[in-house]
C-alpha cells in the first residue's frame, strides 16, 4: 500500500487535518499517512511549492502527495493530479507544481473531473481524498480526469538578469522556522552568471560579499568560545536545496533574532546580486 502525504495550510487548531486523515483511513485502513506540514502560511503558493519540492523525493516511488493550499474549485482554480518522477501529486492548478516541474517534466497531468459525482464544500476532504485512495488502489489517472499538457506557473519564480549580465534580481520565496530567508536564486544559476567574478549581495540595507559553505564556517574556532560573538551574525549560504539563503548564525526568533526579523525581510522582498568587473 503506498504512502499518502499531506501538506496543507490547515494549522493544528482546527479539525481539517484530522478529518482528512479520518476520511483516508475510512477508505484505506492499512494505508500510511505522513504529515509533511500543516503550517504553510495561508494561501501561500510559493511557500507550499518550496516545501513540496524539498520533501517529496525523500519518499519512496509511488507515494501520493495531497496538497491542500488554496484548493477551492472555481473557473480559475481547477483541480489536477500529476504523475512526476514516479510520484503522484493531487492539488489545485494554482502554481504549486511550478518549482518541481522546473526540475523534472511531468509524465502525465490530468484535470480532475469527478466533481459531479462528489458533493463538495471541502475539496481536500471530498475530492482529493477520493482521488488519492483511487490511485492507492492501483487506479489510473484517466479514470478521474482528462489529460492536459500544461500547468499554471507561479509568477516571478525565475530571477531576472539585466542586459549587461552583471546583476541578478531575485526575490524571497520562503522563510523557514529559524527565520532564514530563502530566495529564488539557485546555485547553478548564480554560478552561470557569476563566471568567477566577485559580487555583493544586497537585501534592504544589508550587504554581503561572501557565501559560506555551511553556517558554522562563519565561526573562527581558534578563538576561545567565551570570547566569540557569533550568534546573531548575518551570513549567506546555499541551502540544502541549492537556493541562495540569507541567515543568522544560530538564529532564534525569541532571543538573538533571525534574518527575517533583524533585517526586516519578508516574502517577495527583492534580493540583488551585483557582480564586479573582472
């Protein structure tokens, strides 16, 4: 029996996540359900897309991923099921799949069309669960939808490069639990434009001229620990997913602060990389 994962903006207070799990177990008592996150910021498509991109590949092939973000059905927000990299994704066609589809082309996309058979005021519970359980039983996508060729993109997913090729203008796409600020500038893209040139990274009034390999590279371990003053210092790294990330060493939003709180950075803020002449 495949694994079914859940990624939503339901939070932990309300009944929505629990009711969704209950509906799945009612149809498939032996299935395994894994919560990826129920703490996505409400209706935040880019945030959900980033989380799914970085989580799905850790699961076995054949896993079914239910994504409940901005899932209310309307003429501009249809429901889709996607087969990609031997994983299944069930979500609204609102851009959530954009980041993953940048990396790997989908094998098949269908627009779900079972709504006339399901009375629905809670699409994740009433529609997405039915589709997930159908797939888990070995059902094909064509039974629950019509094949389509494209998905809706997220606007401003790609960073901009000026005509002189000496500046990248990116944006913040995600802020993690530590307050680290993740941008849409990926390492491979950065290095392609950089061509070994030195650079300056600007975010609001903060500037950085170095990218560390990992967070602790900021620390001079030759200095006795009692004389260091590293906590709360800003730095830039490429995250595990390869995205340019502005961080604070050992950040804590309740004590030393974070990149988001100390620098005032929030989702969709501009981050600029300027390359110097060789």
